[in-house]
C-alpha cells in the first residue's frame, strides 16, 4: 500500500497521491491521462479527479501500478467499479496489474474464435484470471521478448495456455516455454495470427500480427504523442539499431489499425495513416533516430 508519509513532493492536494516507491514506469500517466504527470524522475498527481469517470480512471491507475505507489486517502467506494480486464474495443482488453519485473509493461488479451491470446504477462492476480476465463478460453500467451515475461509460469499453470517466445530471447526462467520459434520468418500460431521476428530491441524480439487489424509491438514500436507519429525506442535498443531499422521496414508489408505496445502509447488509426506513420518512422530510424 502507498504510504502518505512518503508522498512525493509535487502531488496536487487531495485524496490521491504517489509515494516515493514510484519507479517512473509511466503506467499511471497513460492509464489516467491528465491526472498524473512526471516530476523529478517519478510520477505525481497533477490534479485531483473532478468527475466520477476521472475518479474511476485514478483507481484504475492505482490497480495497474506495478509498485503499489498510488494511494487514496479519501472515499474508496469507486474502487469496486475500477478493475481489469478493461475493454478497449470489442474482444480487445488491457489487463492492467503491471509487474515491477517488466518495469510496468502493458499486457493485453485478444478474444478470438478457437481461443484467446494473452500478449505479455501482467503480475498474477486470481480475480483477473477468473475475469479472463469468463471471456473464454485462453489458448496462447505470446511473450514478445525476454523483458516482459513477469509471472508467465503462474499464468500458464492457472489458465493452461501455451507460451510462445523466440528462442533467441529464452533465458533460464523461460527455458520451459512450450513453443520456441527460431529464425527470421513469420511463425503462424493460427489462421490470422502470426508471430513476426523483429530483432533490434533484443535479439529475439517479436511482434504479434492479428487479424490484419492488431499489431502488438512489445518494446519495438510505440506512438509518440509529441511527434504525432510512430517511433522506436532509440534509447532502449539493447541489441542492434541497424537490425531494428531493417526489421521495422519489414512491417510496411502488413495491414493494421492498432499499435499496442508494452511500453509507450497505443494508438488506433486507419491503415493508410498507419502505413504513412510507419514510413516516417523508418526514415527517422535511417537517420539514426535523431
């Protein structure tokens, strides 16, 4: 639980606060836009919620926070109505409950005929598992790369799904992953569902392309709100920027309307705009990402 005695300086006066255990993962700032901001290397409450909807968003941020750094000193009755999975659009859900093991990375559930797909791992939470089961069977857990695996083993034990992680990113705690694709070619999991290797951020990083509509991008690609276009994470490329630029160019052949990253901002736009943004990203990367 967040400790009001350890509240970070700069929190707006009122019920909600962020304490000094914050790791500056950014989760609260995009879950509850406008209510939290960055200050001094961490998040603070920029203004208190003014409406029931804003109060619900603040409680969603509280639940999603990977380090339990957000607290509320006032009425908590709205907490019961703020929980995950959170529907983004029909059959697409944000799972919340970010894990400190993955530095607050987002994870998603896509409900599909024949079994749903969980993309990356939140921290394990039994009520979340029950809520996911109520939406249908979860057949796959796609791990985009080695950084965002969190409580993958507990989720597989609970849900009975199969994990997928490119072999180049398998480490000691993921050696038992059931499906370990190799090489650079797309790997089909089911009709309309393909894992696409995109080395760069890590050697074995992959994106998941689903139904010509969704691109789950891990730490490969996000929407940069300041630049108003798609961007890679230049400062967080652990393997090879040139390889990441090359692998980004391969994505130009895909159709998609959603970019859903593990870190950064998700975005929805028509396919033509997505392609134009991606072309801009590839050109920017070719200049060194500057």
